[in-house]
């Protein structure tokens, strides 16, 4: 990957459909047969938690090759406070450019811009093997629990990064996923009919 062969910028309204298709291609048959991430992208603007100032795309030679988004959410702290934080994703990279460093470049840029806007921390579900390279750690080490996860269950998917040092000092509590990430399968199916037909496959390693 050459750092001079791409630009990262805010998404334009007229690019919405192109971004949705990019995300669909990126996630298809990844975590489940088919995917729902392109529908999450589609409905994000309906939610006040969506951070339009952090709605980025990556462009290479006039073509979109990557996308990133954030939503605002909270930690319900054990002491009764409400702690404002961010969550993020989906992050989509066009399939033929995955594992070439573009995803990390887009991630690191987006986190830097989120910090510039004054956001204190990011919590989300991801793979520590990838996101650990950008400073994420297990959320449990910050005293934050994933909502509805039974005690003792595997929480290694739940990650955290402070954007403001010590932002979460003295905080313990429960993370809440924004409503925008909860989508109905029937709505996803209906929305997906507007895209070119693709085969849904049940593959090893899928989560759902």
C-alpha cells in the first residue's frame, strides 16, 4: 500500500448507494450468509446518534475503496452517571484490497479525527488481533461490561480505546449498543432485493 495512492474524506450524499454496495461486497457471507451491514449503513442517517462529521470514505483513482462510520452511545455507569462514548463500524474495504493495510489506515485516520472532535473513548465489537494494532484493548480491563452478556461468558470480542487519556478512570458500568445497529431481517431482505443478486452461503467461521 502506498500512502500517496488514496485520499480519505467525508462521504457525499450522492455517494450513498455506492457506499452501500461497497459495504455489501465487503461483508457478504462474512459473518453470516449474506449480510446486513449495508442496511445498517442505509438507515444510519435516521438516528441522532449517527456522527456525520465522522462519516468517511477512502478513494483511490476516483473510485471508492473504503468506508467508515461512528455512532454516539453511552456507558450506564455503576455510580449512576451516564458516560458519553462512541461506537464504530461497519468498516468496509473493497474485497480485492483487504489485508493490504487500507483498513488500518482508514481506522487510524478516523480515530484521530474523533479525538480531534473531543470524543473520549470508543467501544465496539471486534477482533483484538486486528484492532489491537491501533491501540484497542479488552473492554473488561477498563471496567466496562457488554450489555446482556451473562457473567463469565466470553467477552473477548468487546474492545475499548481511550481517545482522551484516563477518560474512563474511575468508571465501571455497562455499554449500550445504539438502536441503529439493531435491524430486522425482513427489512434487510427487502432492502437487499434492490441490489444485484448474490448467493448466500453458510461458511465455516461465520458467527450467525
